[in-house]
C-alpha cells in the first residue's frame, strides 16, 4: 500500500496534464531523485520542452577534498577503526580511496546505522572508532542520536568526522548565483520529512520559482513535475507538498531538537561551489571530545588541487550536464572516477553513466 | 606543521594492488583476467572465456573447470562454504551441458579452526556431492598460520562428459531467442552481505545455493534448441547478461515486470540501497533458447522445486549490440551496465 | 540524498521497533518517532524510523492517479 505503483496508462494520462509549452528547467535537488529519475527513465517520458537538471544534493559529491584527505590520514593510524556508510568507500583522495586503504591494511568498516559504530566502540575499548558523518538533514538526526548514546553511556573512544550539510543555505546560494537559470525545484522529499515545508517558502516569495516537495516513486516525480508546470503556467508560485503521506508541514520536531543539541551551523566548503554561509554543521563546543579532527589535531590540513579538467562544480550547480564534460565516460568512469559526481552512485555523472543511453537506443 | 597535500587530479592511479573489487565479478575482474592471466597463460581454451573448458579426448568431449571459494562467513543461512564449493563447480559443468562426474578438493585451512567446524563443513560437502551425483576423487590439505587465510579457503576442480552433439556457446545466439532465468535473483548476494555485516533480518535472508545439474539435464532432454546457458554468480544477473551480449555481439532486451525477485530480497535491498540485479546467485541458471521452444523449456523448469518461479525475462536482439537494455514497468528504456566495482550499501 | 523506505511496524520494544520488509523483518530505532505503535507505517533510514507515513494520504494519492487523471483524457 505504501509503494504507489504507476502503470503505463496512468503515466500517459498524467503527462497529458502537462500543457505548458515553454522551455522549463527544473532542478531535482536531491541525489536520490537523480537516481530515481535515471532508473525510471523519466526523461524519456517528458515532453521536449521540460528539462531536468541535477542539483547539489549529493552529500558525497559536495564533501570538500580537505575532509577526504583528513579521513585518509586517520585511516592510516593503527589504533583507528574507520566506520562509514558505503557511499564514502570509493571517494578518491591523493593516496587512494578508503577501499584502497583497506587493501593496504587500514581497518575500514561499513555500517548501516551510526548506532552500530557506537556499539563497535563499546566492544573495542582499545581502539578509536571514527565515524564518517556525511549526509543532509535526513541523516544528521541519526548521528545526533548516536552521539547521545555515546555520551549517555560514557563511550569516549568514539568520534565523528562531521561533514553534515544543510539544504536551505545551498538553495539560497544557487538562487543568488546569476548563472543558474532554474524555473522550478523538485524539493528533497526525505530531507523535508525532517525540516518540513516552511523553510522553502523563501523560494517562491523572494525568487518567484515553482516548488514542489516530491516523493521518490516515478508517479510522485511525474506528478510533481505536473504541479511545477501548472505553477509556472499560472504564475502561481508556492511550496506544494506532493509527498503528503510522508512530509508534515512542521517536519519532525524531535529530530530538529536533537540536531540542534549537538550541532551548530558554520560556513562550510562545498566542493565545486566554494564556501556557503551557514551551510554546514559542526559539533557544539561542549561536545568537541567527539570531533575526530580536533581529537587527532588535523585542523590545519591544507590541500591544493591540481587542475584535472574536472567540472563537477558546474554540474552540481546545474550549469553543465555530465555529457558536456570532456572527461565523462572517457577518463572519468565509476571504475576510475576523477571527480565526486562519478564516485557517488547518486552523483549526476554516475547516474548518467549507468542508466542513460535509453534515450538514444531505438526500440 | 600540518602536511600540505597536493591532489593528483588526473585519473586515479591504475590499481597497483589487488583489491577486493577485482574479485567482484565485474569490469575489474574482467580486466584482471585479460591483462594478467590471459596475457601470461593465454591459449585457445582460456580465450573462449566459458564456464568450463571443453576438451576433446578421442571421441569424448570433457568439460573441465575449477573454482575457489573464500566466502565469509563460512556458515550462512541457506548453506556453507562446503556446500557452495560443490554446487558452484557442478553448476559450471552443468551449464556447459556436461554431466558432472568427478571433483577434486583442495583445502587451505587457517591454524586454529575448530575441528568441529571442519567436520560440519565436510559433512555438508559430502552430502551435497552425494545428492548432486558427483564423487570427490582427489584432495589436498594445507594448513597455514593464523591470519594467513580467513578460516578456510576451498578449491574444487571438476570434470564431466558432454554429449557429442551438444555445442552450447554465446555465438549460437540469434535475434529472437528468448532468455529464461530459473528463479528469483539476488538471494545469495544479499544473504552473504547481511550475514557478514551482522544485519539481523528475521527470518534471515537465505542463500539460494544449490546444484542445477538435474534441472539442466531435464531441459536438455526436451530436445529444445538451447543456445547457451550461464550461472549468474558474482556480479549478478546484469553482469552475466552483459558478458553474453558481448561474447555474442548481440543485444539483450529485458522486461522489468518479468524479472523474478523475492519480496524480502527487494525489501532488504531497497533498505540498503542495493540492486538485486547486481547481486550474486548460486542456484540459478540463465538459459538462452530458440523462441519456438521457449514455452516448453519454461514448463520443464517449473516442474522442479528450484525452478518453480522461472520466468522468460527477455530476448536477444540485433539492436544495441553488446548492450543489455531493460524496458521498465513504465515502458521507458534503461541501459544495464556491467558492474564496475562491488555492490556497496548506500545511505545517500 | 537519502535512501529511505516505507515499512510497517510489527512489534515495539522501546526504543526498538521491528518493521516488516515484505517477507522479512528488521529492528530499527524509534527514538525519532517515539509515538509509533504496532500497525503504523514508518519511513526508515540509517537504522531509524524518521517519520510516520500516512496510509490515508497514500490512498488519496493513488486514487488521484487512477481516477482524477483519467478524466484528463476524456476532456
């Protein structure tokens, strides 16, 4: 019942409702939307005037190189066990990826939940367990609860590399960037279950763009595109909630409270987009003992990026498409990724590499 | 003074060390085979890249194969490394049309493994061999220091006899041939991942590990025009179909609605961000059969308990040669690429 | 950026809930949704339930797709 299946007939009917014939550029902010759109071949169903562009909602993609290098330094330490979501394992750094460090003897373990990392710390008191805390507001509360667990049960051999980011500041940065011409936003459904719909209201109010909080089934995405198309047609800009079954206007108060307890915003570096005001989270000073970077004295790690031809930055902002990158699928493939958009399977480049081609293949 | 690190922004260092992903069955494995093994060992048999080598001895055609098993954990829901080492090799022979006859058994055992565990494994191995109708006729055991291997590694080599007129090869595929899979996919891969990462699904997700020789024998005895068969192990269904498409230099078109996947496998995979099409199977066979005989073969497979959910999942085509394309439930097309690394759980 | 799936709650033993993944079950932490009861639907992510799902809203959405959009073709 909770998986809403859409059949081919309903798809046709839904699409007929998209009457708007002007050229519409819609950004899907969230990487999971990018994947869902690619997997379902949504672009093949849409009329030619509707363009879907991937946005910066790929936490792995926007992780700064400095953080990656610090993680690799930590991974080399004998007393450290790195615990991470699977997504981070193949991100390339100057000395390889975490997966390659594993091959060289580093203790790197994939966990499904941050709580598993705390348990590992509990069961391995002689080791330092470092958890790679990556993700947007959907994931951050789960990490906050893991910290709560560590704090309440006196687990002091646990720390995190805090790379959490916030969606709203990134959207603000995108909108104030003149280069990106976006008419409507497919807003991240799962982030919205946490933050609710109210934080997005500045978008229609100050920038006159269409906004729809969308679910992830193909039907949800198509319906959301229909809503955006209508908003634009009628110049009726607002934040519409298509994902009503999962998103409440007020979000999840408990999640917001625990995030606020442990974390505070700061100006963080987004790979490809530069520094964005108040866009990242770091641990509050009273919890600095859980900050792995401070614990291991890596605050001043510097990184200089040699030019490589990687244009992930422009892809994250929706200015260019993966296919427009000279390295795409030649020098830069999932097996040998140059930039993060190819490493993360929900990055625009990886999604394009794996699933696209359906458009050009004849029946 | 903190280190200044210069980022090498160009193509990441070509693998200088063997990585786990080289064993995952996808593109890295292929590259390793071609650039190291074929280069140094190459001969006509190896170049065919078949599941078993077919060797002529006077008037007989012998299928000869080998496989090593390093799975961890060694006991998992649905089987163990002992059972796996028989089924895997038996299946590699059976998909070539061979009647599996004899296996050799090589064991590398880590010092410290409890004898009781070894006994359990050999009990399982012996039982599986008897049920599958094969005999273990030679063996070897080595014990290595603690840490030099992970509990136990097993190698089995197997031989079988192929009926003289049977010639199964991807090159025999033609446009219009149908593709059948003998049952739901992804079970083994997700079961091992869950067991290894201590993800406590309840009831536990079980491997589909089993021997396929009787089922395949039944299929061949129908007299249907079978072009070739494969067992979709590492890399999953999608990777194996890509191999077939490349070796035949033809396209393969799949229909998403026809792909059998168990609900619990789908559920667990969606929770972990995994795709069942890329997860290993150890008890499934892909059969490419002439269109006119497809229904008959399907009915034959469904007579067997391990084949009761068999399905015709697609067809061979002369469009998009060497590529596998899937028609989604919405009628759109998606290219199914070969697995590049190993499947990892995702949160993002 | 977020892989999250719907699941039905079968058992509650605070702070853990056992959820149904269509043929198998998994234990997740319910501290982000403490009022969850047996029979509720939740969205699960990283070992937690992050939000309640409303089956009524789901039903409405599905009905919308099947019935309302059917009218568009006949207009």
